[in-house]
């Protein structure tokens, strides 16, 4: 985002944020999305994860992702750091042989 572009600050309760994230996911999975909606989905997911890290702490993979999310200053910074630190683990979990049939 260009530095001179204004931002909209939005406050949602955790349940509202989760519901919005799920609704966007449904749209994307139905093929009704676009690149802007995909970015909004990723952005919201990052901010939900960063917020939850302070609320619940967490351990393991989610705890590690939460720390990375909280420390990132942008979506892109979060995704690069997540992929650098956890990419092989996440890739293994998302592979076809680890999915339910």
C-alpha cells in the first residue's frame, strides 16, 4: 500500500471477526472471490491471529504463528516470516497425504 494512502481502522469483537473471516472463506471457496477479497481474507486472518496471541498465548504451531503475526508490521512481512520459519512444517501439514479423504 502506498504510504500516502489513507487507512480505515475497524474494530470487531473476536466473534465478529471470526464470522467475517469464515464468510469470506466461503465466498472464495465458491469461486466468487477476486484478488482484493483474497487479500482481505489473508489480512483479516493475520490480524485475528495476532490478536489471539495476546489473549490466549498458545503453544506449538499456532503459538509460533501467533508470535510471528504479532511481531509483523504488515501482511507481507508476516507471510514472509511465517514461510521462512514455518514453511516446511505448514507445507507438510497441507500436503495431500496428510488430508482426510
